[in-house]
C-alpha cells in the first residue's frame, strides 16, 4: 500500500511536470509568434521610414536653399537701401549747391 501511494505520488508529480512543460511550450510558441509578427511589422515599416527619411532630407535641403535665398535678398535690399541713401545725400548736396548759386 505504501508503494502504491509512492507510485501514485510519482505519477502525480510526473503529470504536473508534463503539464508545466506543455504550458511553457505554449508560452514559448506565443512569444515566438509575437516576435515573428513584430519582425514582419518592422520589415513592412522599413520602406515607409526610408521614404520619410528621404522626404525629411529633401525638406532640409529645401529649407537651407530658401535660407540662403533670403540672405541673398536681404543683402541685395541692404545694398539698394545704401545706394538710395547715397543718392539722396548726393541730391541734397546738389540742391544745396544750386540754392547757394542762386543766392
């Protein structure tokens, strides 16, 4: 009778161990499937990310070109302002000379 109890106890332990092993196998399979899905999602997203990266680089270059264009336009405007100021000074001097000549 004692041997029978020990045998039943060993069988019970074996059944529990087998159940644990099956549970672990299922858990591992679930994790493996999740990894496969994540890998698939990443591979699908890669072309989109590369496209976005290329678009951002293109926009960055466009902004740099526009910034350079703005600087050029500001420089040209400053040169025009300076020339206009010089012309105004020259015109004022000319008018002062003419006024002095009339007196």
